[in-house]
C-alpha cells in the first residue's frame, strides 16, 4: 500500500484543530481540506480545469455510480479516472456502500455483502468487499474506502453491534483483497450513536493499521448536537498520526465546528447542489439569488470575492439567468460556492498556523446566518 508520509504541521492551542499533510500518488494534500464531489467523474457543470483554477487538489467520486455507469472496466481501459476526466489531482472514491444501503427497498444485506437493484434499469447486482476493492482499483483512485454498513438512526444497540461486526470483517477482507501499491485504503469507523460501540470500532479498526480513518454512520438524520458529541468522542480516541475524514459534511458552520473537534477531511454535494438551486454562500450566510431584491442589484455576490463569477457578473445577471432557466446560471453559481469553500478552508488553515483560530471561529460563527436573505 502507498506510503502517505503523514505529518502534523501545526496544532491549535485552544482546540483540536490542526494542519496536517500527507502524500498521495497524485500530489500532496494539506488539511483541513474540503473535497468537491464529482459523483460520476465530473463535478457537476464544471470542467476539471475550472476545479483546478479554483484551487482544489483533491475531489471525490462515487464507486456505486461509476460501477453502474460507465462501468469500472471502461474507466480502466481509458487509463484510469485521472485520464478519463482529465484531472491531475488526487481522487478519493467512497465505497458506494452509503448509496446502496440508502436504497432500502432495493437491497438485501448479509455477511457476504449487499444485493441491490440498479437505479438505472432495475438489474440485480451484489457488492462484496472484494468486488468493491476490485472496482476502485480499476477506477484507479488515490484513496479508496472499503465496503461498510452505514446504519440508520435510530437503531437498537444489538443491530448496531451486528453491523459493526460485519463492517470490521469486511475491512479485513478488503485489506486482503487490496493489491494496488499506488492506492491508499482508509478504514471506516462505525458504531452508531453508542459510545461503547464507537470505542470498540476505533480499537478494532486501528488494529488493522489503515493509513487513515473515516468517521462513518454520522450525519444521517440525527440532531446536530448528537453528531458533534459522537465526533468529539470518536476523535478523542484516535491517534495523532493518521488523517481523519468525516464523510458527507459540507456546510460552512459544520466544517468549522468539526475542524475544531479535530477532523481533517470533508466532502459533500451541498455546495454544488444548492448552487444549482439558486442558493449562494456569502460570509454573512446564504442568499437566494432569485429574490426580487436582486433583480436590480448590479453588485457582485460579494464585493471582496475573487472568484470568476464575482469578477465578471452581478447579482442582477444571475437573478436573470436563473429566472430564464439558462444553464450558465448553475455554472456561475457553482464556481462561486466552490470558491467560497476553498476560501474558507484557506482561512481556517491560516488561522491555525498563525494562532488565531479561536478568534476566527467565533467571528465567523457570529456573522454567518443560515438562510440569510434566502426565504
């Protein structure tokens, strides 16, 4: 397995926030880091060049979707996902387990794997830990995630324990099946919302010595306070010298909060999805650009924003594009939201490095209001 050469570069004295660095086959990654989601080998509406220009060095793609379409063999024949989508940065692929398990009525789970029906044509498929690893090896991602069981909320202790046992067994099978030396495997920590099971999961996954760890089974419908409690507890059990990845988190306040608790890596469709649905990030909160107040607003989304959209276009123009249902609307909004996310991450890193993370955290939270002007 690839040697990630993990380093801790800086630590905050007030919290667990930190700056870390590790190697991938396609470049050095510095954390905290947000990964735009390119589910089907594309960050929706943007080219790979545009993602590079915004400043991202790693994106996430989805094993489940690529397995169904175009198929891992097609990507392998193309020379791997990097050549397929003309992306020279790093790629993390999730296992597809969350997507399969969220199908509910279209899947069956046993200790061998998961049977599911394709959302495309209804055809039956069976994901085993070995097949998921083989698929990610064909895709050629830099970081792969083993198949795991992401539970539901709420879930009984006994069921959560059973799913944890299966996840750990699948992790062992995944390690045994993994052959690519130029690919990194992260172990997934489950355990639901029970601290004893979270502790057990950490201990059993760490025994397998994955280079990095993923906090799984969180942010699945529970209250945010409970999510934070579980993240705080789980991270407190983790070793210093491994990257910590929290799947599926992408709103600015949550990222700030979980960086404070010691998480290094994040991904989410939220910034790009809300962009296509007319909602834009600003330093004071989100705005819905189709509101009437923006019809004659000839200023940028944010005056001090350096993104392509803010440099060239006004709120009035975006208001018009969305109302006219022009495709350019979603593209320009996506560029802005991803630029904002990259700006936020850069500012968080700078505040940790220069010793004022607490001040940045408190100031940003006091000014940023969810749904600001977006009703």
